[in-house]
C-alpha cells in the first residue's frame, strides 16, 4: 500500500476535530506522520480507546495506551460563551476550525452548538476567559457515535477550508485591483 493510501485509511479513522492534541496541525498531518512511521498510534484523546485500537490494527502493531502527554479521554463536550462577560474582541473567531462561533467585532459572540466539535481551540485566544466547555450528555466515546460525528466534523472542516480559500482569493483580487488603480492614477 502506498504511503498516501495508508494515510487515507488512518485519516478515515480519526475524529476530525482538528484539535491538535496529537501534537500535529490536524488529523490529516497526524495520519501522514503515522503512515510514515514518524508517530505512534496513541496520540488522539478525542478518538478514545476504540480509535486507538483501530489505528494499531491498520498499522499492524499492538495497541498502545493513550500517551498522557496528549491529554486524557473524556466525554464529548462543546464550547459555551458567557455572553455577559464577552467583550466582542473576535479573537476566538479565527481559532475555530469549523466556523462554529458567530459574532462580529464589538458584538456578543455565541457558539452554534450543532457545529461545535469540542476542539477547545477557541479557549486560549479569549482574553477574558469567558469560554468554557460543557458535556453534551453523549456517551463516553461510543465508537458508533464517534464515526457519525467524524463524518459531520469532516464536512464542517471542509466547508471552513473552502471558505478560507475563497476569502484568500477575494483578498488577492482586491489587492490586484487596488494596485491596478494606483498604477492607472500615476502620471
Ligand atoms: S482529533 Fe485526534 S488526530 Fe485529530 S487533531 Fe485531534 S488529537 Fe489529532
Ligand atoms: S467553538 Fe471552540 S470548541 Fe467549538 S469547534 Fe469552534 S474552536 Fe472548537
Ligand atoms: S475571544 Fe472571548 S471575549 Fe473575545 S469575542 Fe470571543 S468569546 Fe468574546
């Protein structure tokens, strides 16, 4: 099997929260590192024991206990913003890999609960610590639920990436148009 095909198989097993707790920039980079032998299959806390076992099976090695340096297993959680404390700084917005936070500068921000994947990446940028995590009430890392959630998280992340590409293209086009206008106004 090619390295790419192996990385695809491993990536398909990962929860797709893009939380970076594995020490990589997201699920795909971690899958690539495992496929090349650069990372062991025990660095994904959101995946729970069933995901770690499945990764080891694909790699043909024994399952390892979760590396405690990456965190610990926990039930699925979502972010909640204390709207009374939010100062509308918008610093949490770019941190979210699925655009689950809505708000604009100097306005209250809130989390779209059906979109939040529990990655916790919005917590550190908040200057007033008004984002907390709360249990969803779902079962502790149930394998079937994890698989269903991963499909949803992958879709939201792909939509986020597509929006980023569109925004970048718009920025580049606006800059090119401005440069053209400035050239045209130069005698
Ligand atoms: S969900 Fe797992 S593989 Fe994906 S970024 Fe988080 S720790 Fe890494
Ligand atoms: S709202 Fe926060 S915890 Fe939820 S997906 Fe976005 S960054 Fe992650
Ligand atoms: S970073 Fe915190 S204070 Fe700033 S908009 Fe987000 S939730 Fe509100």
